[in-house]
C-alpha cells in the first residue's frame, strides 16, 4: 500500500467507537506536530467522530487501510486526562469507548448558538468573601497549609461549609489553578450559584439539563480559554476537560446520587481521588453525615478530617420530638398539625418529609391480598389520584386502577400507605389559606431551577421526598415534620441504616438555620428504635461503630468488595440456567464468596432477570472474574444498591 511521503501517523482514541477492542485506531495526517491530547475529527464508518491523539507512530502497520484525519480542531486535552480515563476504564472494567463518549461530546467542530449567559455566570464587580468565623478559618488554614491531598469537612448542618469552599476556590484561582465544586442534585445547582457567584468574576455551570448547544459552548470555552476557571455542577461536570485543575470539592459527599448507575458505572469520589493524584491537587469532601466508607478511610488515616461542630449563626440544633404512631391513626398527628398552625401565624415556613411519591404507596386486592405490581419490574405500583392511575416509579409504567386483579381477576381493592400527593390534599384541606408546594420527581421535571428556588422561598408549607433533605438553605423554615420515619430503614439494603440516618439528619438540619431555633417532629411506629436514638443524640460515632461491626460480620464494604451480576433473558428458564452455571463455576474459587441466585423480576422489554452477588477481600479477584462472565450477563462493580 502506497502512502505519500509527507504523511504522518497517529494513534487516536475514537470517542464514538462502538467496539470494545481495540479502542485506539491509526490515522494519517500531513501535520507532523500533532501532540498527545490533540482533539481531531476523523472518519469512522460512514460518519465522522471526535478523536483524541495519543501518540505519534514511527512505524505504523501499513497492511490495513489507514484513513486520514478530517480536521484538527486546535483543541488540546491536558495529558493527565489521558492517564485518568485509561485508569477508569481498567478500574471499572468499562470499554474505553464508553468512557470517552462520556468525556467528550459530538459537534465540537460546529459553532454553538447558545447564549453565553445560560452556562456562564458573569459578575463584573465580585464581592469580597465574608470573613470566616474562627472555626471556619481554622479548617481553611489546615486544608490550605496541608501537603496531604484528601480532606473531609465534617460539619453539622448550617455550620458554614460553603463559606470554606468559597475561600478554598478563591485560593486555588489565586494560585492559577481551576476549581470544581460538585453538588449531588441539579436542583441544588441554582442555590449554590446564588450563594457562590457574587464572590467571583465568572463561573461556569454544567449539568445534565444543558442543551447540546449549551454543552458545545461550555466545551469550546474550556478549550479556547486555558486560564483557570471556577465550575459548579453535578457529577457529570467531573468528566469534562478542565484546564489546570487544582481543587475538587464534593459537597454532600454521602449522597447516593454521586454513584453513576449507567455506563460508565463509577463512584464520583473514587475517580475524583485518582484525578487529584494525577493533578497533584486537593480533593475536599463535605458532609454533616459522612458516608461510612469515607469515615472508614478517615479512621485509617487516608483522609484528613476537619470538624465544624457549631452552626455559623450560633443557633442550637433543632429540638426533636418523637410522635408514636401507635397512639395515633392520622397521617398527620394532632401535635404536628398544631405546630404547623403556630408557624403559619408567625409567618414561618414548615416542611413535611415523606419518602414516598403519589397518593398511596400500593394497591392491594381485597380478595387474594396480593399487591398490584409492575409487569416490567415486579415492584408495587403507586396510586396517583390526580391522574387516577397506578404508576411504577422505576420504569414509569402506568395502568388504570380499575383493571381486574392480575392474580385472581377480582376488581375490589384497598389502598395502603400514603405519599406526597395524599399529604398535599390533607394539608390543603386543613390549611386552605397556606401556600403549599409539593417537591418530588412528579412536579419538578418541568420546572426551571430559578422557578423552583423562588417557589421554595415563597411557600408556607413544603411537602417533599428526599429532594427536600439535600442542602437547601431556607431562611424562613423553622419546623420540620417527618411523617413516617420507619420507611427509611425498612428498605432491604445493607446501606439502609446509613441512608436513613443521613436523610433524617439532613432533613432535620433544614430547620432553624437563621433567626430562631427550629423544631422537629418525627412520626414513627418504633419510637425506641436505636437509629432514632442516634439521630436525637446526634451520635454519628455510635452509628458508625455499629454499622462497621455489622458490615464486617456480614461481609460488606468497606471490608469486602462487591460485584453484582445480572442475567437477563425472555425465558425465565434461560436466565436461571445462565445464573446457575455461573454460580457453580464461581463456587470452585475459594477466594470468592458467592450468593444464592437472587432477585427474580421483570425488566425493560419484559426480560426476566436473576442476580448473583459476589464478595471478595481483594478487588483484583473480582477484576479477574469479569472477563470470564457469559455474554448474557451484565455487571456492576462496587454497587451501593443491591435491588
């Protein structure tokens, strides 16, 4: 095969490569000076795709056709990202093409028509940061002067962690380093913007609700402007090419939203730690309720802890009252009803937390007592009065509640439990003059972030699910009611106690942050539950000690590594046989602990799914296992949910 003498050859990662191996391809170019990290457009199949130059090839394999690079975009990715993305691919056993597709977007060769102010906040006259109180200043100085890369700010709700983040970001920019501040939920981004951007001349915003044009504008800004930048966003912002990265802050680091559950399935703080090492920067985790695995690393001197034990306003933590639901048949107890009325008279805000959407949690047949379940997922369907339908909150399947029972063909049902819509209806009846806002997945999808923050501040009574517990700072809020705390720890997950404690502490912490001490009412059928004792006593250490003992006993993280394997097929017998064959093979390896075949449920496209859970002391043993799995299976390393 003949090539012109003035052509040069490069090994290139093609971002749209649909194959697992190889992920590097050879292309030619008349340019002899393409450097590693250079972004190009290359032909791939019948279309074009972005690609990233890895290295120049002095002796390419000329026995196969070699296509020529279409366009040099004149953009370059920092070298540390090449090493980082390869590491993610190996650590999570994910095809590199999935990593690159998450890291780069298409259309970078096209101009962006997005308005710059939709993804870039510009403030021509930034304010000077507020003075830190002595506790905050001590934490800042300790982190700033430390030569260690990993830090945890363990500060109670309202202790002023955000002010420390601002000072750290300012310091990074002064040192000509970029800073990235992450929040777990899109809905929190707008509030963080309003609190942080007044102190900076500009700030980039990145999250999944940006349009393709806005994303192109964001990327093109990063590539064309090699000066340090401040970026606020959700976990996806970490997988973008940030120049001169020196600081990563992960706020509410305990939140499960930081675990990516679709490919590539990564844990944000884990890949952030690797990137921090490559950039020789600092990673700061922040939480009032650190994750168990984070506290384990603190105890083993892998992360440096910094405590903030007082609220920035010097107000005490809220007074907590337990309401025994065994003595009350009402969804909202008389004590809580009276407390809400008192808050309304004082023009104060109340928040009611219930961890269930819809009007009722499930519908049960009165004849055979079977719960109506989703045909796709096998999970109970929730009743929604406003649309008069049963919804699956997992796959969005919907049916009429008047259909004959799928088990006995009866048509008589009763509703069990209650959700946010039922509580909204009851509150509207009891307090017709109050401004009520329901905050859950059903009514926030269409709201802009700006509208959501405005509605939260104006509401008299907020009714919500887990969304309301995550980092909101509401000046008028002085009363929190938890309507059925028992739901939180009755989930069949090894992390259920940890998540229940985190949610309760976080939602309690929304109360009384500004002007006067707050009050909290927790309704429960188990007022003597040990978890509630830890919450009332603010005894995180007792929770940590008991949880670590349980996880060591039952062989869960952080003492063991986990691998979840799913087997899917249209026929239950086929999926079952694949699972059994794999389990029998794995039982021969004494370094692996293999569960029974678990979890029969229907999934998308009506596939039947069976599941295996594999434990190992060494993560390398799980990595060795993955290439041997049958093609009919899919897997997740380090799962935080076993459902």
